[in-house]
C-alpha cells in the first residue's frame, strides 16, 4: 500500500490535512495516520514508563523523529494500509530513504510563510484557551544526535501546497488523495459502477 508524507514547517496545517485525507480515503481503503506530535507523545510516555521500570534510556533517545516515523510507516504499509504521515522539516536523508524504501511513496510539501504560521499559532492558542487546555509542548530528547547527511540531487516533492492562500481542507485533501493509487483505483471503480447502473436504469 501507499505512504503519503506531509512535510513542512510547524504550524503549516499538516495535521489538519492528514485528518482530512484520512476522512476522504478511509471509505475506500484502510488508512493509518502518523502525526509527529502524537507519536512523539506516545513514545515519550512509553519511554517514561520504561525508565521507571529500570529499562534505561527511552526509545526516542538519539533517534531522529522523522526516521522513526519512516520506519513505522513502512511497517504499517506492509500490513496493507495507506499511511498518511505528518512530519515537520524531515532531514533530506530521511526523505531520500523514504523514496527508496516506502511503497507507493508520495511527498507533499506544505509551504507557509512565517506570518501564516504565526496567525495559525495565535488561532490555535485561542482555541486551546476556550477549551481550557494548552497544547503540549514537545522538546527535543536528550542524547547523542545523529548527523543526517544527504549529498544527492535536490529533492522535489510530488505536490506543493500554498498554505498562505489555502483552499478548503476537503479540496486540499482531494488534491493529495489523487496521488494515492488505491484511492484512484477505488474511485474509478465506483464511477464505473455508477455509470453501469445508470445505463441499466437502476
């Protein structure tokens, strides 16, 4: 199955788009979403539990978050799922690995200016304040850093979305979904079935 990697700066709208893509594709193909913040929080919780149990360093120490997401995406895609990943500023080396190792890999870049990101952050804080909860802040884990080095040609995404002048989430999700072979095949099959029913007068 396919992996769709949503890349871009923090606050560009990757998580919102990931959920919109899942809502669109899920009726025709099984979908899993891997959101960087959600996965990091889960791994941090697991790491804290392991530390309490005396298991040593947490699972995220010294490992790139993007590389972890890439590994998880491969495992899930090998189990027949369409995987939508939302990750911020993945190193070029990880993106190059994705292209070589992830089935049906498609990369979408969400381009957003600093002003758009500030606006989205203010809006998010206002929403969190209204709900009475603050968004969790995630800090880099301690431990040795891995140097990701990529010396190949420039990496071009399959699709670039302008988040300074965004279309509605449903339309953005459709633009991403048409990159997913499973979605295109299922949608074409549904359209053909609909035409056949019309011809039969059903």
